[in-house]
């Protein structure tokens, strides 16, 4: 059974930083998947935040470019999101996601393409 488990969420003031982590169990071939962070605020659709392809290519949402950094440790099958200069509009539930991809450098960024989801970790940024 595949499990993605997020940690590192919490409450922080605007301008602060948080680092999210996602650990995965065995049950799927980690190296065949793009790994992403999505987020969903109340009343809004789930949106892609950052994605790393199998070859390390990264894609960020415009709203997070320059502030967030995604990384993955293939040996540990872990995914990370360093979030700096946080804003109140970053407040949301953050989800780790794995999307199968036959391409080493391209990822489908749609939430509908995700193969596996974590349970989410809450990030709250106060002004």
C-alpha cells in the first residue's frame, strides 16, 4: 500500500519560513514519478505549487516562484518544500503528490493526473 506522509506544517507570521517534508512507503517505483506539492485553501480549488520531474526539472506556480524551493532525496524517497517569505495568501492545506510519468523531464501538473496523495499538512500564515 502506497502512503505519502507530510509533516512540517504549522502557524507562522508573514515573512516567516516553513519546511515541509513528505516521506513515502514502498509499493511504487519512486523513480517513475513526478513529485509535487499542491495546496487547497477553503472554498478554492486544489492548485499546483511546485513540481520536480524525474530528472530534477522543476516547475513552480507563478505565485510561489522565488519564494518556494522543491527538492527530493531519491535515496530516502522523500520530498521537501522550503517556503520563505510566506504571505497570508499562502494559507492552505498542503498536499504531497506523486504523478506517474513516462518522461524524465515533463510532468502533468493537473491534480486529476495525480496517482497518489498524502493526507495533507496545514500551513497558516498570519499578517
